[in-house]
């Protein structure tokens, strides 16, 4: 049984920042990505992969703050 988006959000929010970062690094490694290597073209990701990454990063308030700073610059 897969979890609902609400359940996933609660699970990510219950994690510590370190745990979320570790999970993101594991997913990146599984995708063959290395930190600081940039991002491969979006078209090479599957829709589910993109959605998973969006869901994970949406739980990082520090990433949202950086994004907002870049948009407003």
C-alpha cells in the first residue's frame, strides 16, 4: 500500500534535517547523481522521479528560502 501525499509530508516533516538530507543523498546516489555535479536534463527523469524529488525538497525550509532569495534577486 503506497502512502498518500499527506502521509508522505508528515513522514518527511517528522524527520530531522540530517535524516532528510541523508534520504535525498540516497535518492541522488540511486539516480547516479553526485552532489555538486549539477542536474541532468529534466527530460531524462521519469515523472515519478521528478515528483519524488519535488516532494522531498519541499520539506526543506532552507531550500525554499534559498529559492525565494534567488527569485527576488
